[in-house]
C-alpha cells in the first residue's frame, strides 16, 4: 500500500478562505479582530514561527502586532506587558511564543493572561475547561490534528488512537480532545511517553498513530500497523549538507518507509505545521466574536 497524503497546507488554506469571508463580515459590523504576539529573545525557530503567524494574520485582514523583547527581559517586565495587552481592547487574542528564556517561569506568565484572550489555550483555566468538556479555545496544534483527521475522512470516533509524547502543548491536550464525548472525538486513547515499556507493541495496535515526541524519525515502519493513519507532529531541523541552508525539516516519523505501510500520512513540512497556524487564526476570530457578544 502507498499512503494517501493528508496535506495540512491544503486543508488549512480551505479553512483560511472561510475565515477570510468571516473577517470581512465582522469588519462590516465594526469588529476588527486583533492579535498580539510576544516574542522574547531571538531564537531562530521561534522567529520563523512568529513571522508565520504575522503573515497569516495579514492574509486574513486580522490586525497583528509583534512585541519583540530582548532575551534579557525580566519576568516582571514581561508580566507588565501581559497586563497592558490584557487591558487593550484592540487585542482580542494574546500569544506568548514558547519556549521562554530559562529565567522566566512560563506558567506564571500564562496564568497572568486573561483566559478570554488566551488563543493558545494554555491558561490553566482553559486547560481545565477542555478537561470538563467546555472549551473556549482548543490548543492550536492538537486542534489542527483533529481537523486534519475529520476533513480527510478519518473521524477518530471509536478508533484506537495512540499518542506518543506528553507535552503540555501537544500530547496531553491531544488526548484530552480525543477522549471527549463530542463530534470529531470519542476515541479510545493510549498515551505513550519516555516511561512506556515496549512502545512498539502499543503503537502497532493504533488505528491512528500521532507522533509528538520531538525526536527525529523516532517512529519507524516496524512500529506501524499495516493500513494505519499516521500523523506526524514533529518539526525537527537536522543537518543536511545537500540542502541550500545546510539543514532540513524532518518529522518524528520515518516518512519514506512508513508511507509504504500506512493508509494515510502527513508530510513534514506541509502537514501539521500549517494547521497549527490556521487554528490560531480560528481562535483569534472566535475571541473577537466573543468579546463583542457574537456567536
Ligand atoms: C510547515 C513549534 C515546536 C516548538 C514550538 C508551517 C510552522 C511549522 C512548520 C509553524 C511550531 C511548529 C510553531 C510548517 C508554529 C508549527 O510547513 O510544515 C508552520 O510556524 N509552527 C510554534 O509556534 O511553536 C513551536 C514547534
């Protein structure tokens, strides 16, 4: 079997087209969605991600401002900026790009945000709301994975989904989304992590396998059941002397080998990554509507 590609780039563009129309309609009602993006330091990968987010906003007509702060910014200074953005009605969404420098406690920063502007869905209030089944913002990457599954005809309902990786940003919210008794969810979920014994014996039972470990090519073909759907969340930059930049992006799966075995797979790049950005746009529009009492 050779796997069908699930292209997040295409699925995301379709959703962004729908959003563009929605943003135009909101502006006619006097609502101009706005997003504040905060970047502390100059990590090259984070800088690329923040650029991607700003570009997506401009494409949709969403007002966006990036607040670039030096790596030496103190926790108190960052908290003061969050307070200011919380109080600024121009911004319906606030995003603090992670990871933050080591001297800043990111949990403290997330806790300071107005949960109604937390378009990443990382504030403990929003984490809790997801767990009890009343989410306002779903974390962007797992929300994007859910959309890719549903829109590619692989509804997770009743399926055994195995997630590898337990980060607060992907693995844990992914599990919390898919176990809900809700449309596009209702799956049986197994969460594997670095403490899992014989991971391959578990991944081989997956109807849907989600790789979110942050380890290049950690999922090999022998770990995949014939006909499984494989979602690769990994974005790893590895050295490649033959590439113009000297590096290239690889996921957490051995794509070339697995595509001969899976029924469907997401590529890297062009898979989950663009969906993360798309779902950030969805959350920002939702935040703007909620702030103006619109459904
Ligand atoms: C693509 C991210 C790890 C840690 C923090 C498109 C993005 C990436 C890839 C992107 C990511 C990864 C983002 C592609 C945002 C996804 O074409 O494959 C877009 O911008 N992402 C982030 O903000 O923080 C991260 C990965």
